[in-house]
């Protein structure tokens, strides 16, 4: 993936990241960040801690 493609992919996930800011990073750094964003983009599962109430699992939206 080119640096420009990486920047566009990042901006599609992290809309607060500006093109000007992202161009300061190397292609490798951008690629690492895309991987990190991909891993953190999975739905979270929240739960009630023990002793607080009935244990329920739900996806955080």
C-alpha cells in the first residue's frame, strides 16, 4: 500500500487525523498505525463487575 493509500485508510477510521499531520510519519509508521486501528476497531464487550448487579454481556455501541 502506498503512503497516500495508508493515509486515506487511516482517515476513514480516524476522522480527526489530518492529512497534513499524517504525512509527517514514515510509511512503516503509518502501516503500524493502520494495523493498530484495525485491532482496536473490533466491538468491545462490556460487563457488570461482580457484586454490582447481574452479570450481563453486551456489545458496546
